C-alpha cells in the first residue's frame, strides 16, 4: 500500500508554492480599457480669408456638415481660430441647440450650419488655422472634428472703381 511518510511533502513547501502562485496571478498584466472614440464626425473643413475693407478682413468657411451617430443628438459645436504667430486660440463661434428639440439622429443624420455662421472677423496680415470641435449626446467631451491648413489674411489697398458718367 501507499506509505505516507515516504512521500510526504512538507506543509511549508505547499504554503510557499500557493503564495508564489497568488503573487504571480496578481501581477499578470491586464489589458488597459479601451478609450471611447467620438461618436460625432464632420465633413472636411475648408476655409480662407478675404479683405472686406482696407483695414478689415474676414475668415470664410465653406459649408460643412456634422454627422451624428444613430440615436444621439447634437450637444454643441465650436469654431476656433488659432493665431499662428502667438498660438492664441479664440472661439469665434459657439453653437448650442434648442434643449427641447435638438438636432437628432434616429437613423444617423447630419447638421449643416447656415451661411450666417461661416464668416468671421479677422485681422489682416495675420496667419490663422481654423478648428472645428463638436459633441453629441453620445460623447462625454468635445472632440476635434476638423482643421484647416494655415492661411494668411491679405494686406493691400482695397479700391472700388466706379465708372464716371460724363456729359
């Protein structure tokens, strides 16, 4: 038969192996939780600058659309002008929808701002980059949805030549 005394394992060794296994299991790296990405997107952002008067320029943005994820609604969006020389960021448009009836996406939809929201005051001769940030009800924060390349507002003499009517 089986002789216990011949094959006995000391209790201290068993306890030591158990502790070692517990330590190894605790130290196993667990994968980091994935960060949630935005559920709001936008069409490409195109823009530039034009001179209105000799001392005034305006930043113009081409029409853009903000795509909402299905089942979400638009919370807000902002257009920010970034001055290339100073790095200063200025919010030039801050949009918040009607809380009782925000633009929603039941099957996925887009929101396109009106043309009133696309021309903004700028300083002639300055170089800018324009950024669009947005958030829908599926996001916990604002996300950068698009950005233009750098452009410089023109400088020059602005003249309107009106024809003379002679007798």
